[in-house]
C-alpha cells in the first residue's frame, strides 16, 4: 500500500454501480446457464418411459426457470423489479428444495448452496442496492426526457 491510495475522512470510495462483478455473473447465470439446465431437464424428462407421470414436474421446472431468466434480464437492464423477481425465484428454489433435503440431506444441501448464497447476495450487496434502486431508475428516466 502506498500513502496516496488510502481514503481519508473527506474522501469516499467510488460508488459501486452497474452490472459488473458478481452481479454480472448472476445475470449470466440466470440468462444463459438456467436455460441450459432447463433444456437438460427437458431432455431427461422426455426420455423417461412414463412421461405422463412426470409432465406436471416438467411444466413446473420450465415455468420456474423461465421466471428466473426474466429476472436475470431485468437485473441486467438495472430494473428494480429484477431484484424482487430474483429474490422470489431463489426463494422458490429453496422452498422446492426442502423436500429433497428431507429425503437426502447431502444432496439437498448441495442443491441448496447456490440459491441460498445468491439470495444472501441480493439482500446484502451494495452494488445491487446502488444499481437497482427506485431512485436510480427515476434519475435514469430524467436523462431521457
């Protein structure tokens, strides 16, 4: 560390804003990786011999992951609704993972690590607060008037 790179009492860190860092990784995960995972689930379900019994589960997975993809697009576009939808998406993933935890503790915990980590990030991140707040959306709307 050098003497000139510390922040004094009158100086502040630069404002963390924009879809970069972990927020960008979350957006990529929701926009790219979630649809790939959904396609793999569809492939597995279609190849099962008794597709009629698993059809409601397949529709639920497609709907939930579509919801997650929409939240990722809104997060990337820095909309406040994207944060709310992402929190709901990960909350639903946690809720639907509880039966898996009750049947197989190790598998359930492995499946729950990601959604729990992302929901904690969405609640605690300074970048998410600065990027996707209602005040930010209103100031951006003033620019385009």
